[in-house]
């Protein structure tokens, strides 16, 4: 039995919608990703690792951290 492997050299469609998951006739499906976490697809083709945060200085003791309010842990934002 012969197996065929296709090499993809470009991910320029980025993340695609779950509604497009069965549309194999679409070019976006061919060059898209279901999930692209911590990677950035470039126009030229390859994926580039996303840069992280840089430590600038320690926070002051009087600093505050603002975040979105959630009633409970299971609440969808």
C-alpha cells in the first residue's frame, strides 16, 4: 500500500474557525491551523515562535493587579 505525505510550507491562513473544519475544498482549510498558541504565522510561510515577556523591574509593594471579574471559576468569559 502506498502512503502519500504532503509537505506544507506555509501557514498564511492563520487560525481558522471551527465552522471551516470540514471544508477540505477551501484554500483557507489547506493553509490554516485549528490552534496556533505561542506561534505567529508569517506571510512568507513559516511559523515563528512568539516572544515572551521581559522582566523590567520588581513591582512596588503598593502596586495593584487589575483583572476581569468572574463570579466563579467555571464562568465563561
